[in-house]
C-alpha cells in the first residue's frame, strides 16, 4: 500500500508541478473553468454532435496538464481544434505554455511542426467536400500560425527574458559576495605582510639589542649596579621578543595563504632593504661584538624587486637566528652571482661554551615562524631555501633565488608598502577576472532577437498565405462562374459530356449554399450549380445558373436569383 501511495503521490506531483501557492491555485482553477465553459458553449452552438459536457471536461483537464506535459497537450489540442471549434481558445494557452516550457529548440520546432500537421489534416478531413483542399489547407495553416505559433513566440520570449534577468541578478549577487570576500582576503593578506615585516625587522633589531646587552653584561669594566641595569635591559629585550613572536603567531594564524604574485609584489616594497642593505646588516652585527665576515662573488646582476627584497630578508633572518641560537659564534655571509641565480649563504659554527654558561641567559625565544617564512618568501619568487646543521655542529642556511623571480603577475611592481594600496591592489587583481554586470547587457538582445526573427517568419508566412489565398479565391471564383455566352450557347437535349466540356470545373465552396434554393429540380436528375457571369442588380442575392442531367442528357437549365 505504501508503494502504491508513493507512486500516486509521485504521479500527482509530476502532473501538477508546483509550487502551488493559493494565488496560483485560484488562477489555474479559474482558467480551467473558463476554457471548459468556452469549449462547451462552442460545441453547443456548432452542434457538431460532440457531447457538450465531455468537451468541457476534456478541455479543462488539458488546460490543467499543459504545464507538466506541454508537448503532449499541444499535440492533442491541435488535433482536437482542427476538428472542433471548442478547443480553439485552449490552443492559444497551450501554445504559450509550450513555447515557454519546452527548452530545447529542436524539440520545440518538431512539436509545433507535428501539431500544425495534425491541425491541418483534421481541418481538411472535416471540411472535405466543402471547398478546394488547397484553400482549406491555407486557411488551416494560417489559423495555426496565428492561434498557436504567435502565442508560443511571445511565451518563449517572456520565459527567456525572465531566465536572463534571474541569471543577471544571481551574477550580481555573486559579484557582491566576491567583492566582500576580496576585501576580507586583502585585509588578511595585509595582516600577513605586517606580521612578516614585524618578524623580520623588529625581531632582528631586538636580537641585536639582546646581543649588545649580553656582551655588556660580562664586561669586567662595569660596576655591579651597571651590570644589574644591563641585565634588566636584556631581560626586557627577551620579553619583547617573546611578545613579538606571540603577536606574529596570532597574525599568521588568522591570515590565509597569499597568492604568489600578490605576495611577491607586496613584499617587494622599496626602501625596506635589498642586496645593497646586506652590508648594513653585517655592520650592525659587527657593532654588537659579533665576528661577521662578508663575501661577494661573481659579476653583479640586476635583480627583480621581489628577489632583491627576499635576499635581504633571508640574510636578516639568518643573522637573527645565529644571534639567538649561537651567541658569540662567528658568522659568515656570502652572496654568489651564478649564471642563472643568486645564491645567498649564511654559516655559523657551534656557539662557545662560556657564552652559553652566562648567568641569567634564560631560554631562547623562538616563534617557529622564521624558517617557514623564509621558505615561503623564496617559493614566491621561484627559488628555494635549504637550512640544516653542518658537520662541525654549526648551522648553514642557503637560498637560491632566480634573477627574474616568479612569472610577473598583478602584484609585481605595484605594491608600495602602504596597507591601503596593498588592499586595493589585491582587490583589483581579483576583480580583473570578473565580468561586470553591465557588460552582460548585450546578452539581453538574444531572447528578443530570436523571438523577433520568429515573429518576422510567421508574418512572412501569413503574408504569403494571404496572397496565396487571394489568388486561390480568385481562381475558385472563376472556376465557379459560367459566362453568359456559354450559358446561352448550351441547349437542352445536349449530351452531358458535351455540356461538361464547355462548363468550368465548378467549386462547391461558392455554390453549396444555393443548392436548396431556386426551382425544384426534375425528378431523378442530378444537377450542378454555378455563379452567373452576369452580376445581379439585387444587393441581397446572387445570380445562379443550374444544369440538370438525366440519363446522360441535359434535361433542364435555369437561371435565377438566390439569396446570399
């Protein structure tokens, strides 16, 4: 039972697709009642023999099902409308629904071609004998184009326009969401850049302060009170370094990964130090009492801004780490210009034991971000960093940086170190790949253009059918008219074959209404009616001629005025 209930529920949902809001329910019910009532009244007035109630019920049912099965309902309605007048108004609604709901153009065209064929064939079968088949075909085809195809084109235009507007609204909402995300991401990237600069520059300076104060702390020329003050200064520097590492860690944790091109450009701020500033770093370390050697090898080459800045930061961070982890040890800094890359190398041996045994040294402060940041900097410019111990228990850090850096991107050469400019630059970089909503306005012409072409095609077809109908009407009138000279030249008693040869083909479409008027035909004779070539002076009637044959001979001919 549950399976049957589910199947029934699914069938109802398929036949009556929602959403069924109260307003839609009322509208659909009213439309179905109107269509059913019109069909019943039309069949009652036409007296075609079709059950009035049945015609109304079937028409209302087809009206309800037009949304779920537009193609099937259109075929059924077209076949019924070609035979009876009742479903003619429903054909307008069904054509509208089919044009709006059949999405694929080949299926839509095929459905309407088959529907037009059914409409025309049923119309010809119904009106067979009442007029020329060509004329009936023209009237049927023109009626289908006017009643079904034009509403379908309008319905399709409305549906496509609605879909296009919905797509434009959705795209606009997406652009707004992406713009908000861009601003948020740009802020996070700026925080990341600030954290990196704080770690590199402030960390290095605090490390130098700590080294200076440590050296003064063991100076024998100072008094105990002076050593105590220097120790307080050193502990303050260590505490400041620890707090700086915590702040940098928070900023790193709340930031996201920076796109290579944007980060490379943002890090390459002029004035923050480059290869030219490395000698200044070496001199600062020497001033703190550390033995630092500096070697420059190879022919100097021009460096990309990001590579230049990355080399400076790598040496700065390596010196800072050496001061913290190997205080008192000598440090060697080397820059080598290789054929395809700049090699930066910083090496220090094991720290002397006496420095490590100083009173009040305390634990080494490390935030765990230094080497990770260096590797990221090198990666962003297309290089690499290697760091590890040496055989003599020292430490070596080496970086290989290509001269040109990574492939140029939106951030190259654009950052100036200012936070607002960095945010704006990243936002422009992201939005460069998006198409503004206004540029999609040209697409709005496509539904109107396609439907306009369809309307023009229907108009041309209607004009052609009209011209063809006028020509057929004139030709039919000639076929149904007997000239006065021909009528006078035919004599009673002539053979039927001889008379038929002189008469035009005839057309019952123009003479069928006159067969019940005029003098009574001879008993047992069959007659043919034609319009007279001599016009009638009576505005309310037409001149008609009649020829009656019996046993292959013309037995009677009459000319009279019949009411039109």
